C-alpha cells in the first residue's frame, strides 16, 4: 500500500514543470503557514490554546530529536 501511494505521488515528478515548482514552493513555505495557523488558533479562543500549546511542544521536541540525529548520523 505504501509503495502504491509513493508511486502515485512520484510518477508526476518531472512531467509538469509548473507543478514541480509549485510543490517546491509549498514545501519551502509550509513552515510559515504552520506558524500563522498556530498564532491564529492561539488568539481565537481559550479551547484552542491547549491544542496550540501541544502542537508547539510537539514541534520543538521533533526539532530536538532531529538535531540529535544529525549529530550522530551523517
């Protein structure tokens, strides 16, 4: 199943240059969209604050693990 999804996504690469450029742009700018959504959720209402805080903690923890992995793996 995973291989089928992988092939379905990657069979389009290189065929359409405009789609390739759009995907590259999205992959480079998605972190800013993520931060904007988190800021928007923080100021929306009190029930969203716990969810936003959990998302921020998760992102920081993931970046920490990634940094540790890059120290040991080349």
